[in-house]
């Protein structure tokens, strides 16, 4: 069944309603589990989740935490995941809300409420390679080696569970607002506290007239984006992938494999052509971009500083601070239009460390950076936070951002799996 049009007036063909699966379980708290790519170096987190959930119906049984990727039991775990998905569907544990959206409010640890809309994107409108000017683009470089193990899980799976966060550049704060204002008239699907200090979450079914109004507003937003960024691109980016870049790239890779193996007429409306995501507004007050600093150990700080000044700096420009021993230096990066300080620094470091000794690490927090920089043969580079207004122009101008450009909230604030969607016929 096609997602296109379906009688909806003036509708976006990029972000669409979907046949959304909702669990019918006794404990939503045990059902909802954080994104699989979190706490990848902390298997004890996942051990705690496993102990808490037990054999209760849970998305833990439908996903493979990346902390366990590469283990000897990986293939067996994947087969069990796919079998459990089928069992949940056969046991009518998942109720289908056809041609719908879900409005979500997530209360974070700081008390702020992050709002979103769960729906499907057309993967024909998405690209994770910087040379393609698609409406939906990745914000970080895709590590191609990370896709095949994820494809093993998704390609034969009957169901998808999304942890992708899609960002719109709604500087007018109009798109989600039209749903927020009418949520009292919507059917509430769930409300509960998330496990492992994940905060609080509530979700409402968006259908009928409210859905139509939202989709009209979304179409208007897409048209405004084309006008806003016409000087940067003939085909401007409309949505940016904020979290879950590799998960969405895997969905695209699976869909491309399906296209390669079948004639277009047979799969042009296949469920795998679409992927479920949560759409959020980049300019929402709850969206906080935090800088990720660089610390280089096992290097000669003064030689690195000398090379950095020579290759990247001028008397004026973007201010950064470098720390080594008891010294602090203020430098000014020579940036071209829309380039980010982190892009300039990461490009320099990648090149410098190929020819010189040193190891790079990525640090949150200025205090931690300064303390680490007191060690011998160590230098810390403090980077400014990326402004929200820089995200879309930077990706359109320079392509995908360098790794570890910014952080969107803390690990425990990443998306939890709740909604699902069938991706097999």
C-alpha cells in the first residue's frame, strides 16, 4: 500500500503518516528500552536492564545492544530477535494504528519537555553520502564498516523500531505547535516513567483533522526551506538526521539491496521503502547542543601549537583556547563561510597525527579538559558550541560534519524504543 497522498490535501511526500504498531502490554516501563547504540562501552548498563526486564514483553528482546556486537553469540541473538518479533505479532501484542502519527512529549532530567512527531520518511528522499543533495541528509560521516552488521539484523526482520531523531529547521516554531495546541483533543496512547533514569514520556495518537493540519503546515515548512536556502543549493536540505545516522543509513542500504534484487514495479510501494523516525524541531528550547572538546596525549604540545598556528590561524577569526601544562593560549581560526571550528580543528588533527606521535580523545566539559591537559605530553583544545543556526548551512556547504562535532543531550536522554512498524509484506 502506498504512503503517497491517500486523499490527504497538500501533503508532504517526504515525511508521512504510517501504520504504526503500539504494544498492548502490562508494563510500558519494561517495554521501552533506550537506543541500542548507547552505553556501548558499559555492558553493566545492559546487564541491569536485562535483570529488570526478565522475560516480560520488551523491546530489549527485539534489538541487539551494540555493547554485544561482535560476540560469538551474535548470529544466534539475531535469529532470536527476528523470531521474537514474529511471535509478538502473531500473539497480537502489537496493535496497528493505520495511516497515523504519534505526538510525543519527553520530560528530560532538567525538567524541559522535548516534543516530537513519530512518522515515516521516504528513503528515496534520503542520502547518507555527501555528494547527493537529498531533502533528508546525514549530519555526520557514515562509517561504512558499521552498516553490514546492522543489515544482518534489519534485512530479514519483520518489524522496525526507531531511535532516529530527524530535525527540522523550523525557526518560526509553527510545525509541531499546531499539534501541541490541540493535544487535549487527542487520544493518549501512553504515559509513564522510563527505566534507568530516562525521565518521563507521554504519547498521543494524531489522526483526523489534526493530522491534516499538521501535514499542511509541514508542506508549508518545506516550501519555506526551499526559499530560505536557495542561495546555498538548487535542492536544499529540508531535514537533518540528528541522532541514529547509522541506523537510518542501514535502512537505506537494506532498501537499495531490495531494489537491486527486484524490479521497481514490484517494490516501489514496499514497506521497506520507508523508515519510522521521530521528527523534532532544531530550535526547540529543549534541544541543547553541547561542544565536544579534543585532547591529544603522547605528543609535543608546543610543536602541535606551532603547526596549528601556521596552518589554521590568523590575527582575527573564531576564538579557541588551548591548554598544556600550566599554559593557556588563545588562537583565532581562519574559517571560510559556514565552516565550523570543529571542522577546521578535526581536519588539521587528522592530518597532523598521521605524521606525528599522539592519540586523540573526545571530552565533554571544560573542567575535565583542563585537568587532563596538565599531564605531560598532552594538549587540550577547547572548542565553542555549534550554534543551531549553523547546522543546516554547514551540512549544505561542507557536507557531513566531522565526527564528534556536537552532542544532543546526555546518553540517558536518547530515544527509547516504543512504537514500531512492519517492514515486510
